[in-house]
């Protein structure tokens, strides 16, 4: 395990550290990799943020990049879900790691390209949460696909923040 807290680990370190994550995915992160991270802080506690993250059916409430989404089982490692961006073909992703109120990671493989998004909730001393989306993409087109996949993450995180901070939003 790295010499620093799990909250500050990179996605690669998290993959290597977390026992349910090791070997679970289909990605080969040794070839042509692209990485990106977005964060936002909210006054909402991690448990409140987790309510929304763990309810995949609600993701389209804050993510305009989702036209349709369906989970094929419980929100646990190994479960797949299908997500269709507006005007595009549906993609199937698999939950690689799920730690309630703390983190989850999902993997999407299309042809030779693999996208892993790791979602972390870091508790703040104020009682709020730092929400972190870390993305690693591998494959021959990783550097081209990366910016397309993550370009809306600032908007997605801002919309999630508004939703979790809204006392009327259940």
C-alpha cells in the first residue's frame, strides 16, 4: 500500500491497492494512456452525495450526457449498466469497485479503447465533501477520446453539487 492516505491515491494506485479492483477489469493501462481529474467541493456530507451516486437511474438528473441509463443488478462490484448518450449508441460499463459513501469505479471498453472513471468522495473538516472524478483511458485513440469523454465533467459536477445541496432534492 502507498505511504499516503487512500484519499490522495491516483487511480492506478487505487487499482493496485483495492483487492476487489485488482484484475477485475479488461483494460491494459500499459498502452497509450491518457489521464484527467476534475474536483468540486460541496457543503453536503459524503452520505448525501453517495445517495445520488449509488442511484444510477438518477444520474441523468445532473448529467446531460445521459439520455437513457439502466443498471443490471445491485450497485456492487461486477454489476454492469447500460448508458446511452444523446444521439449515440448505448455503452455498457461495469462497476469495478464500490465502497459505500467513499468511492466507486467503472470501466467501459469499446473496441481497443478502455475508459476507467474513478469517483471518490473525500470528507472535509467542514462536514462537506470533495467529489473527485479521475479518468484513465488506454488504447490507440486515448489522447483523442480523453478530452471528449471528460469535457462535460465540470458541468456534471456543478449540477451534482447543486442537487445535493438542495434541501428539497430527494
